C-alpha cells in the first residue's frame, strides 16, 4: 500500500513540475516579446555618423531609449562594430543595461574610428569599402533563462 502512495505522489510531483515549466515558459515568452516590442519600437534606436571629428576621426553613435513593456525585468545587450575582410574587429563597443518592468533606460554607445583606419580601408559615406558593419542586439528575461540574440551585418563592396 505504501508503494502505491509513493508512486501516486511522485506522479503528481512530475505533473506539477511539467505544468510549472509550461507556465514559466509561457510567462517568459510573453515577457520577452512584449519587452522586445518596446525595445525596438519606432524611435527607440538611432544611429548617427559624424565624419568631422578631431583629427579626421569618425564617430558612430547609437542612441537608445528602450522601454520595457513586459511584466518581468529584462537585460538588453547592444554592440556595434566594424570588421575587416578577415573578420577581425577594426573597432567595437558594446553595453548592457537592465530595465525594470514598465521602466525605460536612455543610453548611448559611441564607436570611434581613427583617421588612419578611415584612410587605410578607404571608408567613405557614399560607396562601400571592404569592411562589414555589425550590430548585435540581445535581450534576456526570467533571470537570464530565456533570451534572443540577433546579429545584423551590412557588407560593403571593395572600391574599384
């Protein structure tokens, strides 16, 4: 008789754990997607290039103003970089920010490209160069258990 009670108790525990897992997964997905919509909604990310820096340096600035529309806190990770044709970073900068539910966070990332690098890779604002611009966006929620990461790469073409 005791064995049947133990088996029944274990069965209810397993069912409870499965249900709890399903509820946490659904809650995490909801929080992730609602937080994602607030993080990338219109006007929350702006990218500006300033080619008139001191000494001819270029400055690429990413201004962010994401809002967390979710019911759980989230962590955003943003990185901007430029890679050469070998995949080595010429310049890279990144940041990570935690946003509470219903909260908003304003921050900026600045990527400075020295004038020597601009000259070496023949960078200009109108035609492509033999470099790749990379923007990495990541979002995590539910204590870091659920997340998405997306990398966007824009490749220039070598000038002739």
